[in-house]
C-alpha cells in the first residue's frame, strides 16, 4: 500500500472510530431512559459498568490523532478533521460519564417517578436526546448547517433546566418532598443540562471541521 493510500485509510479509520464512539454513547442514552421508563435495574447496572469501555475507545482515538499529526503532518481539511476528532472525543466521553452518573441516581432513587417532582423532566430528556443525536450526526456527516441548528437550540435545554429547578425549589419550600430526593432530582436535571452543553460543543467542532472557525473565530 502506498504512503498516500495508507494515510487516507488512517483518516477513514479515525472517522469510523469517532462515529462508533458517538453512536455508542447515543445508544447508551437511549437505553438509559428506556430502562428508567421500564424500571429495568439490570440495564441500569450494565450502563454503570460500561463506562470504562468508552474511556478505552477515547484513548485509542486520541492515540490515532496524535500518530497522524506527528507522522503524517496533515494540512488544511485533513488537519481540521484530526484536530476536531481529538477535541470531540472528550465531549463524547463526558456524556458517557454523565449517563453513568444518571444511572447511579436512578438506582439510588429506586426508580421514583420523576414527574412527581417536575412535569418538565420528560421534555428535558427528549430535547437533550434530540440535541445529542443531531450533534453527533452533524459531526459524522460533516454537516455544518445541521450543527448550526444544534448551537442555535442551546437555550431550549437550559430553559427546561431552570423550570425543573423552580419546581424542585417549590417542593423544598413546601416540604412536600424528601429533601434528599429533591437534591437527587436537581442533580439528574443538571447532568442532562451538561449533556446538552457537550452536544453543543460537538456541534461547534463539527462546524470547525468544515470551516476552521469556532464561535466565529478563525482557528485554522
């Protein structure tokens, strides 16, 4: 295999690995909330235990990126792909961590009905999942327009978090719910908000991958 062909194959493998990691975390998110709805403790346990595999894949991708930069010295569009991949795997890994954290909370709360604390939680779960899916697809498909849509929708999840927070504070003031449960619900919503933030980061790196810009600042 010629050096050029080998280089192109390494870039292709990098893209496939990032896609594998992104789709894996997206599947974990979907399994998590399906298990919550169906009260499947065995799936919750699997999600908690699977966190390490995401970190292993992250390290493998980071190694591939550094190898490409040092040995192949990519330029222009290829360098943007490698640089963006090196950054985006951190956000994907953090989403995996937060899915595991949510699973721990669900286990500790014994599958309590979260809508008793805030009617906005199901919508927050749905909107965060949409952002995550669209962001990962935008990065994999190199679709800057779709990524811009994710960035533009950042306030949706933030607004829902504030509504959940206000609902929980009302329960605390009225002493209608156990304070420890209220704190757990707040953490649950906070992890969702963080997943939304990481989805926006992924979308920003999708834009950078195509334009060389982040937040309208030219980086490469």
